C-alpha cells in the first residue's frame, strides 16, 4: 500500500512540475521575444544581458501564475463560453505582469539609485505609451497561453498533449472529426 501511495505522489509531483515548466517555457519565450524586440527597436545590442533577467522574470512570474491558479483567479467565468475565461485571465495576468515589472523597477531603483531607468530591463514608467504598449502586448501574448490552458481543462491534458505531439492519424480522440 505504501508503494502505491509513493507512486501516486511521484505522479502528482511529475504532473505539477510539467505544468510549471510549461508555464515557465511559454513565459520565458514571451519575455525573450520582448527582449529581442527591445534590442532591435531600441538599438540596445546587449541582448545576452537581457535574456538572463528574462529567465528569472519567467521563473518568478510562473510562480505567480500557479498562485493565481490556486486562488482560482478568473474562475468566476468558468461557466461562460470559453472565450470569456480566456480573455479575463489574459487581462488579469497581464496586469499582474505589469505590476511585477513595476515592482522590479522600484526594487532595482531602491537598491541601485544611480542605475539608469532606460537600460531596457524594465518598463519606462514615465511614458504612458510604453506602459500601454507593453500591457497590450502582454494581454495579446497571454491569450493563446490561457486558450491552451482552458481548452485542456475541457478536453483533458492528455488529449491536448496527444493533439499537439502525436500524429493525427494515430489519435483516437472522440473530439476529432472522423473522415
């Protein structure tokens, strides 16, 4: 009986770790693309110097996403059509991402007051256009993420994994149209 319980705990840990790394991977990709964009648009060629902080931000923000899921943030739209929980969660977590970036800028400025705020590591909070631009970018980028997450709740994570990583000819999922 103890062996079965240990196997159950291992499976649960693997599932949660996989979920965390999926969230982390998506967020790291999102923040890395944003760093590449800033490097190109702002002519800031310290790209490697921005990818490390993007990884750290993704790790921390992934934890915030897990906490938000645990607190059931945005779940009050769960009984509505799927688009509503997707859009609400994308908006809520985009706001959390903006707030987290703001907190990072404030913390860095408190620790190193002489550090330039225009180093490309954070949002320039004196420019409303930059804040709105990053907010819109974060919102739009989180829509596919929460779309996948919400759809996997409906059809199951195993089916989603099969849909993305197995040949459609080999799938025996009842939701796929049969030709």
